[in-house]
C-alpha cells in the first residue's frame, strides 16, 4: 500500500475523542485530550495556579507520543507530497473528531494543497511499507491533533508565513469552537 493507504489503514477506527468536560480544571485543559497543553506536573492537588494554570489538569493515560530520531530522519527523507500523503489523512481524521465544520475542513484542504495533495484523493504510489514506516504511522496516530499540527509547522517552517498562518488559524478555530461548546454546556446546567 501507499503512504496514504497505510496511514488510513493504521488509524484505529475505535479511537474516540472524549467530549469536552463540563468543568474545565484549568486554562490549559481546554480541548482535552486532542488540543490541550501538556500535563501539569502539579495537577495532583499541589498546583498553586489552580484554574489559571496554562497546563492541563485533566488525566492523561500515558506520556505523550513524540517523534524519535528514526522517525524524524524518515520524515526528512520524504518528498513534501509523500509527507503530506502520510500525515494529512491522520490529521483529517483527528480534526473530524474535534471540529467537523466546513470551515475547518476548508482550511485543512488549503493546507493539503500546499503539499500538492487533495484530501480524499486516491493514492497514486504503491510500495511495500517497512517496519520503521509502520512504526512512524503508529506514532503519528497516537499524537494529539495539536502535536501533529505543531510537527507540520516545525517541519515546514521554511515554506513561509502562509502555511504557518493556515495551521494557526486551524488550531485557533478548533480551540475556540471547543471553548464555545464548553461555555454552552455550562449554561445548560
């Protein structure tokens, strides 16, 4: 299978992104688990910042996934189109779980166009995936949406301000939508 097929096949369809909690523990918890900041080291009851803490006070099941040296080298060896074909379907699945609005999908489509790919397009290249490629896909899948968007931003910083602005707009849109839904759920209580 191609990179795009493999990233689709390796995504766990049983993965469920939790609904926003009705009572956020801190500012950094907004969008938990896909959009929140990293966990607070003192969230177990000793955080002096309380609700004003910029770190997440919600439970995280494990240490956040990150790309290791082999993963980064493998990503660097890919063309932009291969990179986009690998990462964008994973980002798209995570985005749909967080914000499936047409506006967010349009921004994601513009980001995919920067890589020369069309979301939902049939893959064009076929190659046997090696173990390290499969492990990369599994790691990307286990990363949060915020971490994936940050990875795209870091890897393609040289592309200029347009891509960075689109990634920022997508993240801000998701966070604001999540915060709006949280405010709405509090009003209903």
